[in-house]
C-alpha cells in the first residue's frame, strides 16, 4: 500500500457514530461519559448541502449533532429517509457504530490528497462543498473498517475552529 505523500498537514478532526437513536446516544455520551456540548439534533438533508452519493445528489435526510471536546469533534448521525452512506451503514450495522473518521488539512491541499486516495483505488462515496470545508468520504472499510473523510478547511472554517477551541479553554 502506498502512503499519501502530502500527509504532513493532515490531522485527525472528527469521529462520527451512525446510530439508530440519536437521543439515546447523546444521553450516554453526555451522562455517563461526561461529553459536554451536544446541541439539540438538527434535521439535515443531502439535497440541502448538495451532498453527493456515488456521484449523484439523491434525496436523503438525517438528524445530526456534534460536540467539540477541545481536540476532536464527536458527531452523531441518525438516518431518517432516503439513501446515503449513513443509511447504508445502519442497514449493515443496525446497532450503529463508528461510521467514519475525519482528517483535516487546509483546503489548498484538498485536491492533492483526495486525488492520491483515488489513485490508490479508494472509491469516493460522498462529497460536499461547504463554505467552511470541502469534504470527501472514501470507502476504506476493507482497510480501516470505517469510511475516511478528508476535510479541506477554508479560511472561514479555520476561524470557526479557533473560536470553538478558545471556548473550550
């Protein structure tokens, strides 16, 4: 297996659990595990974010929330309707689990890293172009047991991260 030549700027940023009951997961992480800061889940949809699924934007929606522990974002997703990588995961793992791990780097390096992952044969499952980050989700189940997300953080995104980090101090 080839390594990615541009890994110097990559850092782990997020762990995402796909779960059948987002409120139960929030209660467990907030109560027993002491993770603070989960806001009330928001309804999100693939069409709202032009999130592709195997190259096409298809209707799908889910509930999502995330907390920031000062180092990592802890994301929870509960699929509702439609078809997406989250729905696929929960259909194969009805009890839920860690679906993806995200690594971030400056948006200027995004194309280089995602191109290298494609060249290594990792299939692109989903992609999002958001004002705070470009995101690409690669099928690394066989290698890692989870999807690997690459987040190319924009200047606006770095400002948002700095604010969250300052609030955790």
